[in-house]
C-alpha cells in the first residue's frame, strides 16, 4: 500500500479546539418541556427515544464539555494532486489521554420526516462496511487494538421540539442524554453521532460560532466531535453532524457518487477517526493522539487528500487519514 503524500508545512485548514470545564459557562438550560414523540420508525431502527424533562434537567449537572471543530473549508471542493513530499513534523504525538480501543457506534436521527436514517443517506451501511476495511485497520498503529473492535450498534430516531431552527448545547445534550441512557452505554467504549436535518443550524451557547449556511458570517464549522460528562451517566463520547450536503462541507464528486450519502459518509469518517484517537480533545487536560505544531488531529491533517476508496462492498469518495508509519496521508495500514 502506497501512502498519499502529506501536504506542505503550511496547511490550508486550521482545526479549532476549545475546552470548557465549568457547567455554567457554555450551557443554557431551557424550561423543562419534554419533546413530542416520534410518530414512526422503520423496523431495524429499534425503539423511539423520548426526550423527557429529566433529560433536560440532566444538562444542569454537566461536569465538563470538550470539543474539536471541523471547520468549513473552501479547499474541500478540489483534491490536492501530484503531492509527493512528506513531512515528519506532521506526525501525531501521544500525550497520555484517552484512546478508544473498542468503539460501538450509535447513530441518533433527529426529526427525520421518515423516522429513519434516510435524511442523511445510508450512514448505517457506511459503519457496517467500515468495520474490517483496509482504511479502519490504520487505527491499529494508534490504538494497539484489533480493529474488529469497532462496530455499529443501532440507529435511534428522536423527535425534538427546539425553540428555533438553531440548536444549542442544551438541545444536543438533552437528546444525547436521552439516547445514551436508553441504550445503557457510556464511557470510552461507545460513541453517539447526532444527525441534524436540513435547515437546522447549530451554535455553541453564547457565541456566533455556528454551523449556519444560511448565515455565512457566523458559519465556522461543518461538524465536531467531543466528550461531555453528565452527573449521572458519566462521560459520553459524541459527534454532531449537521446536514452536510452543502457547499463548504462536501467534495466535488466524481461521476456516479450520490452527494447526500457521500457528504454524510465523508464527515462521519472524519469525526469517527478523530474520536477514536482523541475522544476527549481537551487542551487544558490530557490529549490522546494530536499534532501540536499544526493544532490538528488524524483527519484534519489529510482532509485535502480525498480519493475513491472501497470499504467492504461500499464505494465512497472520502479523505485519507494521517499515518505515522508513512509520515503522510494513506488509505490503509
């Protein structure tokens, strides 16, 4: 397997990293009003989880919240071609923090009209094919664990009534708490991916740092991953995937690739690899695998290098990942 070369010393993308350890500084709690029930769900989806008043109240007992942004990047429309150099300063260092040696991936589908995954393509098929693929085997050099430990769990539809089309921390944490408590899994062995439907924005509390294609001045990120610690169920690793089939959050695709499915899969891959290698991205604590000179994680370093890849039976056009073995971007071990 030949590695794909790392870009030059000046990177196009800068990863934004922030941390918060005070429950009151980033979290605004709305009145404790339960969301309505979802009406339908498809058979493989499991049960519909209700966001209850107790889930909303649990946000008041959040002990910590750390996240790492995937910024909007204009360069994502084109791949970098004919790059042949590699640079050891881009290698990832391990700082002693958490690493997910096993990970069950749980999907959360918020307010999809069909009550399933279809508003975002086929993210379940993506995870089922990622397990055991050549690409996911790259993680072995960082986790020192079998990549068969990374599996898909289930998809859960959730109906949630927000106060506007902007979802804030309290909205996402209420949804996350409800599903994690229902599934009965938390800690650094499970990850939850929150999918937001088209037309919904996402901003951090008290800021204009948002996913907001409709408000370009505030549009800073496409997605992010993080860790939040609840008072009752402990740490929960998660990512947030707003609707990705928008300019600035997707690649210019070769012919034959579905834009909705591929845009979701590409970002989901990015956040999953970063979550596994650095699930608690806390600059004021202890990081997992991270590159300090560029302030980037395993996926940030290679976002400009997408390619056609085969994951099991699935053909996708997604980015490569940074390999310390090759000192560059690669699509396998």
